[in-house]
């Protein structure tokens, strides 16, 4: 089980997507999205199924749960680039080494992501989010 009860968020962290209630059985975990940096793809109150066992992720476009580089707060972002890729930022290029991912929120104005803290190593990635089961009007696979 993953401990997902972080301390009270500092003002700088208020736009990160935090996950609550990570649990359960047989290799499938559940999580609730608590904040909105992945809007419109994920909304606060969405409940997700997570797969911590996948070995071939993360691929570009995959939604992943990871431990933020500056602590153990769980967050959720989309993989934008992988090891060997070059990411254009601030008029230059960032080269990602093997074992690194560039993670971005779907709401760039409010998202604190790799543009703030740089590449995330694969060992910080804990699961792939793959299915939304609540609310029922939004049920389905994540894209």
C-alpha cells in the first residue's frame, strides 16, 4: 500500500494533483483525484484504477502516478517525453537520459510539472492510471 496522506499543502503546491485513498487488491489500486492540474482529462473527484505492475510504461501519452522529486507527495501527470528525447524549453533543449520521463499536466497554466522540477526518474513512477470508474457519466479508459 502506498502512503498518500501528505502534510497540508504549501501555497506553492495548491495546483498539484494529489491522490487520496490509494489502495487495494491483486495488483490493482484505486485513487481519487483531489486537484485540477490535469483538467479537462481528469477532474477533482474522479476515481481511477491504477496498474502498478506494468513493465513497459511509461510511454508518451500515458497518465502516470509518481512521487514528486521534491518529496513523497503522490501526483498524476501525462508522459510527454522519454529517455533519449529532446524537450524544447526556454529557447533551448533538455536531453532526457535513459530512465527519465518528462511529465506534464494537461492544464499548463496551473500545473506544477517537469517544467518546474525537470525530468522525473522512472523509479519515482509508481503506477499507470488507466480507467476512470467514477463519476459514472465519465466512466471509461483514460486517453
